[in-house]
C-alpha cells in the first residue's frame, strides 16, 4: 500500500509514490512547463495524466494508492495540523491565496484534479506553515498597529516547516540523542531558503514571515529589505504594487545581483574570472553574509546550541557555502572539518571537527516522506 504525494506548482507537478511504513520512494517524477507555449501540456489535468503515465511506465501500481498527501504552502492561523481535505477545507485554502499568491492557487488546482482522479481515498493537506504555529508571540508578532494586524492576519507564519521538522528530528536520530534535549539551527537552503531555531523539537524562531519573501537571500527573492525601499520605489520610480512584487520575488536575490539563480552557474561565473565574475562574487558574498547573520542571531535566541544542520539543494550539495558560512566561528564553538565537509556522500553525516562543541551536520531533507506519513495516519 502506498501514498501518492503531490506538490503542485504554478507550472509544474512534483510527485512521489511512497511506502510510508518502509520509508521508501517507490517512484517519483516531475512534470514541467504546464500551460507554457510549446509544452503540449495545456493544464494541470493534463499534467496529472502525464504524471500517472510516468508512474505506470515505471511499473508502479496506482491501484495500491491508499491516500494522497498534498503539500500546501499557507495554512494561515486555522490550519497547522495535517488536515483531511473537504470542500470547506479546499475553499479555505483558496481564500488563503491572498497570503501566498504564488503558491496556494496552484496547490488548490492540484488538489481539485487529484480528488477527481482518486475519489475513494482520503486526501490530506500538509501545510508548510504548520511547524511554526508554535512560535512564541514575541517571535510571531510584527510591531505594527495591532488592530490592523489582527484584521488582516498579519504575523510571522514561517515556511518550509515540513522540512525543518523532518531535519530537526533526523538530527536527533543521527546523534543518538532525545529530540527533547536538543537545540538545533536548521538551514534549509534551496532556491527558496529559510532558517529556523528549534528548541526540544519545537520551533521558536524562523526567518520567513507573513510570506516566503522575508529572511535569507534566495535564488530570485530578496529576503530582508528595508520596508522604506517599497515606498521609495513607489514614489521615486512610480512602480505599482504588482511591479514591486515582481521585482522582489522574481528579479532579486542571486538572480537580481548577477543574473543567475542556480548555484552551479554562480560558482562557474566566479571561477571563470571573465565578465560577470565580480557581480557573481558580490552575490555570493551577500548570500553568505546574510546566512552568517542569521546563524549568529539564532545562537543568541537559543542560548545554547547543540547542532547546526544544512539541508535542501544548496545546503546538501554546496560544500563551499557550508564552509564559508561558518568560517571563523571557532570561538563560538563552531568548527567545520574541511575533509568531512567535502566528502562525497548523500547520507546524513557530521561535518564538524571532532573538537567542535557544536555539531555541524548535512541532513538530506525528505518532505515527501513526512507528507506521506502524515497522510497515512488518516487511512
């Protein structure tokens, strides 16, 4: 028996068929360029059919699917536990699109299509924001007029929660220590990037806020920025809200600074030494500077840190990022062993020096398994 896990984006469907008991992926794949010119995939309904065909070609048995788990980015203040999807639940997910306009609409489309294709099994929404529902009020509250904040649901929600929860749990397993005893900083570094401070398995701080825009420098997103910049762009450049939104979400971050958002391309630009290498080096330096700043802040938030874990595409694969982000922090109890850090391994592993009081790890994330297990509990 298996669980089908779906992550429906605006122009893509990432899918995985998971055995939740064994913890293994039976099959997986990605359908891209949905609705784009020349792709041949008109909409998500056709995209799902392409996904089913890919699963069938791999030998997977769709008749064995006992539940469907859906990644949903924003759950607002109402949804923070894995939730059985009903018509009412789906309507609320769509209503929350105002808080995640780039994500929730696509999540909802995927849910609608899959519910038609699998009408007899439970469909379960697992929310990116759920793990951060536990944030203390001091961390979750923005210092703006409280009436305005309450009326419009403005607070820190946090994102990538499924990954942060999974990785902090894996850290405890790797170290052979009770999760309740560990204070961990998790650095989820992909095209989207976020940091969290986790005390005893409970999130107490995170870098993303009302939306996934706040925090670390990302592939195309600016991360932290003076709010006054937005007013300045409106007054001085005459930019409309939609243009500012496009700028900060799609034309900022690494791409805005040097023209590329893939770390492999960024490193190639830096090492090439030709035109663009100066801008690429600055982009890298800005990225590392912001990352170090958050590590330092979360050391202060937690008071005592037992582990720092790197995860996601950049965190798992870019050894230079891990090394540079934590370089020179020996006096704070953090020391990365260069040989361990650059070892060719895909497993969860320790990369800190043997004498380092704070253990540094690389922990591959597995959001699909976490979603599958959450959905399995409803079967």
